């Protein structure tokens, strides 16, 4: 299984990303993208 996650926030989001990756490490390939609000909005605009 593959899981793609977009986390929006500041430096503290990195700790959440580490936790999520460890949680799913044995059952799925996890790709986590961390960005600020402007980058996330641009990324979502490209998807729509």
C-alpha cells in the first residue's frame, strides 16, 4: 500500500511527520510532504 500525506505548518509539523511515518512503516510506503500555506495552496491548485 502507498500513502501520500500533505502536512501544512511550521517546524513542529516535522515531529508529526516522523510519528506518522513510524506508525505506518510496517504496513505501507509513506510519502510525506511538508509545506507552508502558500506552497500548499499552489500544489492544490495544480491538482484541481
